[in-house]
């Protein structure tokens, strides 16, 4: 019987005796270090050792008897039984020969790293981890900063006991696993001094949408336990895999977290770790450099590729990483297969949408959305699990759990909740992980949820509106619609999507599509930047202290104001383009009206008042004007960054509201000045066809562009001579008016003669299937619709194409 094994001598076939976590670590040590992946060495205390410990202390029957007395629906019963089992472990003694063998291995590991006594991490590894039908990973304990033989033996004993934490007992009962058939191994691994550096987790899949082509990295300064607990909001990085593999700096999004405290080594003894405030300088910078983000992402892809080949099926991975603050080296300290989204089928999708247009008047607070569902129920606020239980309060199934943050012992309550809301945490905190696994909507990192939500209040938690989760007062009606995409008919006309929010792009990527027909820059600017671009560049000259203070707060983590604008805009564009790669993503340059620009932070200093902004200083006319050209240059530089630095060559640019051919030429000259040239690096240029002059002069416009995209909203109002925002003439507004249809016939005919593409990105085809059928009849190349209209539009187009085919066959017969 082997009580210990060198970590590098175990592999994926040894799960029965070393557990899933240790098997994975050993497999990587053997096969991936030659590919550049750094993994700290160590040794394994085997499942044989665990069973020998049980036998030596006569624990098996005692544990079985206690477990059989537990009422799993009663939290107090569960906690009492779990505590009795764990105490039985902690009172046990190691067989003498086992103790000697473990301590000898520890001394050898210390010598390997040139120390008499070294710091180690002691990690539990259960034999049931990462099974195909359930993820037991994270159910057991890890102990950090363990130093010396006595502390080591104590930590191993505690790891054995952690096989029977309350959450582990409850979790396994839910999946109907025989507790006594499970075994536990322990990894004793050289400790990485991440208390002086940084640590976190990384996934080779987007954990919210199941999008396959992204590496999601979360990190914080110090030890990573603060991130798992949800005690800090981590920094987040998203890396696009296909461009990464081609050697691009493919970081498509960076978000600075609130790392206000950090976990570091304690003074020793029982105080292995302690929590201290994070220095301001460390809070205001990202915990990883871009070079380390890319290195880590490459390692994650290497690990995913290896396990995919090993298992002969796609295997996305969940990885833990750490940076040693002394040596500045990056290490992988753990890796396991991701077991939630990798099992989902995307042919069947469920969409959740809120029907109440006035709901934003009822917003209580917001946070980070986990999942895409909506949950409604009575708010139950729990500050302390101990206090709640001792006071005799029961959490009723269907309640909405509201708390500061959860820890693993809360799992029995969490599974009863219709939604989970926390003040603290990020996408990889405990509450988010458990909610995702259970399919429960969760909104984490709200900051003030326990203050703003009142006990017993009826609330609706919505994760169906992008990255941001909204908590509304009351029971807000919503629609749940299921689709089987495999039943959709095939169509020849390209179906593209109008995508406004980068936060929803990964989710929409699963819909049938041939790319993005319209991505509006103004949505990204309004929601992710929130500052007028000229105010960003010139705020110090305005003598407005409040404006300067607000801008300086926003640009925290960025080199300067211009860098902030370019990076944030490039992030939004990149995330949308990555979601639909390699299909085209047509990005429309900003098309704010003056009154809309005015409402941005600092906009009042730069925007004139216009009687009718709808037909005033907007679109192309701004780009070459001396008053705005510098700001347009930032937009061009953001596009250039997304395409050439990040490798998203599928980005196509589009000019809106361009009144004359001369204007188009001027805009192209300004684009060239800022590094965007049609044809260079495959850059295509499209023109919004939304003004009658675009139709009447289509042949002349076509000489300078690669395609037209019909903006049916503006084209309708300008063809019919009405204000689309006026309720007085709203009854006349209709894209299907014969005059508008004749305009479209003229454009499509001219475009085909000129050999350029023509599509439509206006609202008409989304709202009216018969309008989509009309366009198909004209031979339009693509129809871009809102995501919620894809199903009905595909069916309408299929009907239209079938009708055209039938007519053609009749003519052929005649």
C-alpha cells in the first residue's frame, strides 16, 4: 500500500487512488511542462492513506451512523451531523508508518527547493471530482501557507475531514452518491508566493454563455481565496482564442475590479493567512500585465487542447493560476474540466424577455449578472447563517436570497432560492459558481443590496439584459420562449444580427447568423465610456473640477484619457466581432445627434443647440469638421486596434448619414489620416443608405464603397417627410409605404449593376415578416435583424424563397 506518491508520477488514469485534482496536476507535470506550462512540484497522499486512516481510527461505521440520522431538508440537522463527522476525523491519529512516510516526503520536497522547511499548499482531491454528470470540485478544503511537519499533518487531517463538510454532504445527497464509496487524496504542493503577487482563475469557455472561443481570466492581488469567497470584485480579462493562436495581442476586454483588500500570509501557527487593506496603487492598476494575460491564456489553450485530445472530445478547462511576488513567475496550480456549459446543447435555446417598458423606473439596484434567467420572489435577507438558524427562521423555497456574500456552507439554502443577490463578489465567486451550476439567476457585486432591498419585499432579479443585472421592485412580468434551432429551415439569403450590447454578444453567437449587419458605436460610447470624447481630451482646459474628478475616476487603470476611450471602444467592438468571427461585423461610426451628445458627461461644453437635431449635425458631417475631427480620429484608432492589433479582420466600417458623394470622399481622407484605408489589410467600407440622395446617387456612391446597408428608419422618415419621433404623424410612418419600397427597388437594382453588396439593417424586417419577403423578392444580399426576431424572420424568408422558386419553376415549364 502506497501512502504517498510523487506528483509527477501520477496521471489521469490514477483518479481512483489520487482523486481528480491530483490526477490532473500530475498529468500536466508529465506532459505540459515541456510546452512551457509552469506547475509547482509536490507529492500526493493517496486514497489508500485516507482509507487506512479510517480503518486505524474505526471511523467508517461511526460516520455511516451519523449520516443516516441527518434530515437533509433541515439545515440545523445537517450542520449538527456534519460537525460530528468532522470532529471524529479531527480526533483521529495517523498510523505511525504513514506519518513517517509523509514527513519524509515533505523534507525531500523542501530540499528540492533548497530549503530546510518550505511553505506548501495542502489541497483536497476527491475521487468523485469532475465526473461527467456532476462537478464535486471545490467541495473540499485547501490550506495555504502550511509550514513544518506538525502543521502539515494537521492540515492533512483537516482535508480528510472536509470530505464531510455540510455542503459536500448536501451536494452528494442531491446527486445520490454513496458517501462511503468516495475517497479523498491530498496534494502537498510547493506554495507559490502569490500573497506578494497575484492569483485567480481562468476558463477556456465563457462561463455565462458557453461561447467556446474565449479565455476568461479573473484575478486579484494576494491569495486567490478572496476572489473565491467573493470578498473582492476581481479584475477581468477576456482573450479571443483564434487571434491568440495567430500571434495577435488578442485581449478583447479588460475590467478593473474593486480589490480593496487582500489575503496574505499570517504570522504562523493557526494564523496561516490574514486579510489586510490593499495599497491604493495596487487597487488602481490591473493585477496582470498584458504579457502575463497572454501567456496565461496560451497556457489555458494548451491545457484545453491536451485534455480534448486525451478525452477524444472537446474539454473546456477551469484553471487556477498564481504569480509569485518574489520571482515574478507565473504558475498553474490547478486545472479541471469545466462541467456545466460544456454539457449544454445550443440547438435548443430559451429566451427571457421583460415585457414592462416602464420597468427602469422600478430599479432598486444593479450588479453583475450571472446566467441569463429572471427570478421573482419575496426577498429574504440573511446576514449570518448562524444567526438565521438560531433565531428559528426558515428560508422558504422560492424566496430571493439577499446577503453580503455566500460561502460554501450556504449551498443547502441557495438551492431553494428563485434568485440570489449579493453585495460582494464577481463572476467567479462562490455565489456565482453555485448559481450557475444550479441554473438559478444571480446578481452579485451589487454593493448595497442589503441596504436597498427590504425584508419581505417582492422583487424581480433580471439577468436577461446583458452584463448588468437589474433588481426591480415588484413582480415584473416576463416572457420565457423556447426554440429548437434544429427545426429552422435553411435559407439562401444571409441572416445577420443587429447587436447593440457587447455584453450580450456571446449569447447571441449561438443564433443562426452570417455575422453582424449593424453594431452601433454610440451604444458602446453611451454605456461603456459615458463621456463626450472632446471632454475627455480637453477637460483640464474647462476649469470644471467636478468634470475632471469624474473623468479621472473613470480612466483609472488606463495610461491616459485617449487610451481609455480607444481601449474601451475597441473592447466593445472586439467583443462583438469575436462573437461572430470569421463572419463580418459591420461597425457603424458614431451617429449621435447633438442633443444625444449633449447628454454625455461634458457634452454641454461642445454641442450646439439645434432646432431639429434629427437632420442636423450628425453622421458624416461631423467627421471631417474642424470641431469634431479629433474625436472621430479616436474612433478610427479604436477600429484599427481591433482589426490590426487584436486580429479581428472581420470588422467592416460603415459611414452613417452621408448626404453627398463629396462628403464621403472627405470622410475617407480623414480615415486615411488616422490609419484606416479601404482595401488595406482587407478593410471594407459600407455606406448607410438612409437619405434619398443615397438612392438617387447610388451609382456614384458605389464607386467609393464595398456595399450599402439600408437604414429603413431614417429612409422612411426622409422619403415621407415626417418626424418619426412625432406622435402626431406616427400613423403615416410605415416602411412598407409604396414610396419607400420604390426607393429600395432603385437602390438594389443600382447596387447589383455596380457589383456592390446591399443589405438592410433597419427595424422593418424585424417588425414585419412581409417586408422581409418583399426584400428577398428584390434579391437583397442580406437582412440584419434584432436577435429576438431571428426565428420569425428566417421562417418568413424561407417562405419567400420557396415562393420565388415555385414561380421560377412555373416559368421554366411554360
